[in-house]
């Protein structure tokens, strides 16, 4: 039943391509009238009897309930009512007919469908009637399929390659740089350009860059693949599996729902409840995208729809727009608060270590330095947005009751949730104290994942299906490996010295240079669609510039890493969670850019003022 698709001209539902706009309209009739279709549609009966309101059937509002009902494992195995109506197959030309689709869809969403599926037989007959009277028009009306471009996108491909070719052959090589280093720099810049322009998926393009470095004999095979054994990269991969465990067991959803129950009587309190719950689960769920898409967006959508706040509608500003905007802007501070709250944090410290900046007891040191400015920002952001972007609904007295009802439906904490809690407590404890007892962070993560696998909370298929983890392993390793070799071959040192000399020519003190470099690193993210891609491309270079300008190493390394989290809310494409929240349809694009910039300035002031005094107190400079 997971292949079942219900489709009107603006609605499509399927397990493999849910809500994708480019699905062909004929999919619904083709699937329902297929003789191989199972023999019962009674699984739709609960939906049609209890969820057939326009709110759920409107594709601009919510159709996830129907989708979730269809793919339940308890779905019956027979479609006996439909069986009698499938005495003949419908030709493709008929299935393309728009009137046919509309007729079928209207019959399905009719409330009487719950009592009798005989209307589907009428739908089938109407399809045949339409076919017999308008087959020619249906063929004419059918939209030709637009074949997607196979392989790389031509224009981004040409631009990406051209950048590397120009640097390699047209830009004069500085005398202090070796030919091998200059050639690797050209390949690296071409790789970075491809990550930004996207001629191919990120992992595929990174692999092409890696291949080019080996074919050109710039790097040996062993050197090119050396970063694939990097401990930090494997810690990032395992963190994706932990995030999957939180979603699969429902533990993250339960924690967030408790905060809604406790703090959700007003819209502002609701926002604080969601914000604090994300900060609580962040260190054990190291993926901002997974937290956004798997935990908080479903809760926000449910609360908003119940308050009459619908996406892509003027009513969005009643409640949903504010909650989305607040959660989106707070997510960066939650990620900056803990070393293990985001994958890019671990990568930053690894790159810093390659430049000789080693953070002792990293988990504790990171938290101590981030704690005060991050907590101040987490407390200030919902209130500031409440004033600048106020919701029309100020009070939400029904939210705690809804949360309590949801918790009742969820039942008591399951065995898998208890295992998840115990495993994450163990992992976080080892991340905090591991250095003292000789257990590296990656080993603690491996131990936690092993427990989840042994006890069946996760199975190996869960790990294999976590494509983002394996994709990250591929392209992170390529970028880290190239960046490390650029450092070894002296390119990063040469670039940082050039920038340092320029800043010194302006007679800037190290605090002024620190501010200029941090601001440049932050706002250049408008050109990037990935936080981790930004880190791989620019973190080492900007850290080297800071060091050459006299900025204390630990201060520079941590400040750049914190910035990496904060610029994730600049635009609708600046991070994975940005795409998730914008895709919900509650916030208009101009508001994303407007408040992304405003909150960037707010965060700069809070972290700049509070952080300056706090870091001085901690002895970072």
C-alpha cells in the first residue's frame, strides 16, 4: 500500500515522493485501477470518518494524516470492494484526462465513502464514459513529460571547471608556493565552486574533485583517502544514527510535548517551551535538520492548524509564522551551546587542531565558553521576535490540553525510549569525562551505537538508509583531506600571511582584526547553502588569518565555530533546518531574509558584548 498515490491537480501523496510537485497526475487512477492493487481500501475508512474536513484535504493545509494512515503496517491486505470495479484496465490516454482525475478524487474525499466504497465503482464507470466521449481531447490535454537533465548541469559545470583552470594556468603562481600546492589549490577552488553552484550532488562532485587530484598526480591515492579514517568524521556519521534513534523511538517528540504542556498557555510561553526543549535534547541529537524536521516542525504545525493558522494563507500569521520564525532563529544558539549539538562543531575543532590550535577537554571547554552568550540569546530571541514579528494569537489556552492528550495517546515511556535515554546519558557522560579516563569521543559514540543495535532500538537497515550520514562521510572526508594537504603544502600559511599583512597595513589591532574577520566569515555565508560546506571551504583559512593577525588561538577557533551555527538562520537556503522551516509555508521569503539579517545583528551584539566579558573572565585572552 505504500505505493498508493492520491492526486488532485495540486495534491500528491506517496511514500517515496511525498509532496513533490512534479509527479504526473495520472498516478492516482493508474494505481487504483491496477489489477495488481491489493483487495481492500478499508484502511482509508478511519480517515474518511474522522479526518475528512477541508482542513486536512486542502493540499495547502495538511494532508499528512491521510498519508500516515495509508502507510500504517496494520493496513488490511485486501481491496475486495475495489476488486469488482477493476474488471478492465484503463488506457493511458484516459488516465491523463483531468476530468477523470477530478471525478475520482472527489469520490474518494466524499464523507459517504466511509460507509460504502461503491462510489469508486461509479468513479470507474465515469472514467470509461469520459474516455469514450473525449479520448481525443484527453490525449491533447495530456502534458508532455519534461525529461530531467541527465548528468551534470552544463552551466554550473562549465563555471566550476573554469575557475580551477583559470587559477591553474592564467593566474601567476607566487614564488613561495610550490607547483604541487598551486595545482591542488586550483582543484580545491573548483571543488568549492561546484559545492556552491551544484552541477552535481555534493558527494558526487567531491568525488570528482578527489579523482582529479589523483589523476593529475597532485596527491597519491593513500594521501587523498587519508581523511576517511578521521575520527571526527566518523563521530559525525554516528551522530546521524543517534538522531534517527530519537525520531524512531519518539523520544524527542515526547520531550518537546512535555514542554508544551508545561509552558504553552500563551504564545510566548509556547515559544519558550519549544526553545528550551530543543536546547535540552540538542547535545544528544547532533543534527539540527533532524531536530527541525523530525521533532519540532510537526509539533508547530499541529498547534498552528488547531488554532486556525494555515500555511500559505493569511491566517499563517495568527500563530504558525511566529513559532516557525522563533524556533528557526533559536536553533543556531541551541547548536552553538554544545559541542555535540551539530556536526559542524566537531569538524571545526578538527580543522583547528590541524593548524596547531588544540582545545583541551573539548566538550567542557566548548560549553563553558558558549554557555552565557548562548543562554542570553536563547532567552532574548523569542521575546525580540514577539515584539518585531508579533503573532495575532497571543494566548493559547488549548495548547497544554492538546499536549496532555497527545501524551495520553503516546502512552507510557516505552522500553526503546528508556534504552535511548540511558544510552545518550552514557554517551554524553563519556563525552564530558572521556579524556580523563582515556576514552575518545568517537569511541564513546561507537559504544552508544553498539548498544542501540544490540538491543534492537536501531537495526542495520536504519543505518544503511541514513543516506545523509554516508553522503557526509564522502564529501566531508574529501574536503577535510584537501584542506589538510593545503595546510601541509603551505597554501593556507601563504594566504593568511597575505591577509595579515594587508590588515597590518591598516594599522588594525588584533581585536579590530578579529572583529573584521569574524564579520566577513559570517556574512560570506550568503554565498553558501550549507554550514558544513562553509566550514570545509573557509574555516581553516579564516582561522589562519586570525592567528597571523595576533588573535589568541583558542578564542579565534571557538568564535569562528560559534559563528558557524549562528549564520544557519540567515536565509532559506543557509542550512538544512532553514529549508525545513521555510518549506512549511508559514513564513514569506522576504521575512526570512529581513529577520535573518536583523537577528544576525542581535546575535552579534549579544555574543560580542556578553561574550567579550565572559571570555575575558574565562581567560581566553
